[in-house]
């Protein structure tokens, strides 16, 4: 089951990277034209994939990981989960993950005509992809070292 969770997270990450690559190659944040459907479509894809990955990791995989290693307790809050993961060195810091969650919320509630807000939110999300990717790698490595995968 956890292997399937990891594979789903990797799929979200792979698709997120493709959208990121397109944003960077076309320099879409420098030339943001919200009237250009192709640009909007690419940004929407990136935002959707960022939100999907953050949601999947935050609501499913991180909790499932703690369950598998016997560290999850019923009704653990998200911050308790993050604190435990930080102690296990799965995530670099609880604070950084709370920032990722805030970016996710910001992207969810952006309005189409707020160009600067869109740029800022997407740039913040671009900067946090590596944090989510590293956490996913750490989960997989932790489980492999303990023959739990």
C-alpha cells in the first residue's frame, strides 16, 4: 500500500516538473500575459499539480508513512506529524512545510486578474518543489533501509 502511495506522489511530482520546465523555458513569469490562453493554461497546470502534490503528501503519504513505521497516533494534528517527521529527518523543518501549505492555500485562493499575486505565488511554489521532492526521497530511502518497501 505505501509503495502505491509513493508511486502516486512520484507521478504528481513528475507532472509538476514538466509544468515547471515549461514555465522556466518560456520565461512565463517575466512575460506574464493573462490574456494569452496558452500561458494561463500552463500556469493553471502548474498550480493544479503543485496543489495535488502538496495535498497528497500532506493528507495521505506523510501520515501513512508514520503509520507504517508505528509512529502515528490517532488524531495527530498536522503540526504534530510534521514535528515527528522532522525528528526522523524526513523533512528539513516543520516551518518549511507549513510555508508549503500556506503557498498551497495562497494559490488556491488567487484571483485571475491579480498578476503580481499570481507571479509571487507561482515563484514561491517553484522554490518549494525541491523540498517536497527531498521529503519523498527521504521517505522512500527510510523505508528501503528498514526493508519496509
